[in-house]
C-alpha cells in the first residue's frame, strides 16, 4: 500500500471512530486503537500515540460548547486532575515495560466495560445527606440547570473519587485513551454529581490528562506524523459531524447497535492479544 | 459561593473555551499543511506501520522538529502542530491558576501549579 492510499483509508476510519465516539459518549480513542490495530495491522504503540493526540483535539474542540455555560466544575476538575496527571505520567512511562499483549488485552477489557457502561440508563438521584466535609471546605458544591429550574448539587466521597481518577489517568497513559468512561463513572456514581456536570468536568480535564502523557509518548517516538495527521483530522471531522447528528437523532436502536460494535471490537482485541488470532 | 465569584468563574471558563478552540484550529491548520507537504514528499512511498521497532518516529525532540522544519520536512511540520496543541493544554491550567489567584483561593492556585509542574515534568521527561 502506498502512503497516500494508507493516509486516506486511515482518515476514513478515523472519521467513523470520531462519529462513534460522540454518539456513544465514549470519545474517539478507545474505538480508534482497535480499528487501527485490527484492520490495518498498525503497531499498537503508533495507534496509541495517534489516539492520544486525537483525544486532546476532541477535548479542545468541545471546550467552547461545554465551558461557555460554566457547567464544568473547575474546583472538582482540578482537584481530581492532580491524581489523574500523576497516573498518566506513570502509565506512559510503564508502556515501555509492559508486554504488548497485556496492553492489548487491557484495552479490550476497558472497551467491553465502556460498552457496558454506555448501555445503562443514567439517572440523577438528588440526596438529602450533607456533602463530604472536604467538599464543603473546598467549596466544591455548585448548581446546575435541571428540568425544573436551577438546582444545587452536593458532592460525596471526594477522596475515593480522586483515587479512581488516579486509575483513570494510569489507563489513559498506558493505553493512549482519554479514559472518559472511568472519569465520568467516578464523578457520576462515586461522587454522585449530576450527569451533565460529570461529563463537562470530565471533558475539561481529559485534555490535561492526555497532555501529561504526550511528552513521554513524543520522546519515545510513539507519535508518528504520517499516522497521527489523518487520525487527528479524521477524528475531529467525525466528532464535529457527530455532535450535529446527535442533536437530531437519539434513537435507542442506534445506540444498541453501537454498543454491539464496540463490544465486538473489545472481544476481538482480547482474542488477538491473548492468542495472536486474526 | 457568592454571586461575584460565580460570574467571574463563568466568564473565565468561557474565555478558556475560546482560547482552546483557537489553539486547536491553529494546530490543525499546521498539521494539515504539514500533511500536504508530507504526502507530496512521501505519498508514493510504501507505507509500513506494522512494526514499531523497525520504524519509530525519528522526530523525538523539539530540536529535531525545528531542524526538520528548516529542511521543509512535512513530518516535522506535523509534529510542530501536535506540540502546539499540547502546549495549549497548559493554558487551561495556567488560566485556572490565575483565576483562583484573583479569587484569593490559594489552595486551588497550589493545585493548579502542582498539575503544571507534573505537565512540565512530562514534557522534559
């Protein structure tokens, strides 16, 4: 295959990954890496490097939409990011020492878990219990526009959430993904923030977490220009278009199909990594 | 949180969002230009990304990026656009630090500076 054909094909796949990432709310990276590895037999290190840059691009592209409304909770975001940034650097350094088959298997498992998470219903359950005292001291509580006007929200389990963000950061650095699913899980389920606040705050810190690993990836040569270029531009095009489509189409059937696609990619990734199949 | 604090936070968040968007657009434009140059230079060559050991990106330092741009290397220009994108993420953290300094919330100034230190460590790793 000549480079120009390769670049065009990668661009097309990246558009699809960006689209899928937005429609499932998982972000482009976690879908993109298996696609590059399984379809194009790209070395997983290159795929991770390209994906990491696509993650930063997406997070920056979505920032004006999310941040203009002031929905991201910067106090919570930055507090959690301390753990995520450290985790990301540790993860990025570990890549060189962890066997490729382990990385592939872990990515497959994260993919399957993400598919499971995105197939579940979201519900915000306001609680009467007072917030975590630490959250009160750090002024983390806030308010958000709910269905019936402005509502205040409380914040729980700050330290458990921070620990989980450390894990999210580690996975981000180790796999070249944004770890959005784990970040939202920590804020939405553990800290019990409203879903909207969780996703916007997660988007705010995803770019920072990925930037922490990017330096290590760059100096190790994981970020190849010929591969990263079509991936970055393709995912950007796909997710921008996807965000437009998302406003119109909210079909449940579509969502189930996507979840199945992602689960299938996850299973293939595990099989390929463990047994060298395909 | 009082009304003034909330307003300032919302205003700075909106500014941050806009700066990030412009940074992303600028870096994408540079990557696109580099990409066109790269395809002119290597478009008809054989593509091989299957093995990391035999290929590996040759451009691994800021110095190599600058030298490459002087030689009109498309690949180096792509890497320059990517580095610009990464550097713009630092602005999120720096702007947060400035915002919390204006609010005299020193704990979060410290949190922001800690994250900045981790990012800088990663860059010079």
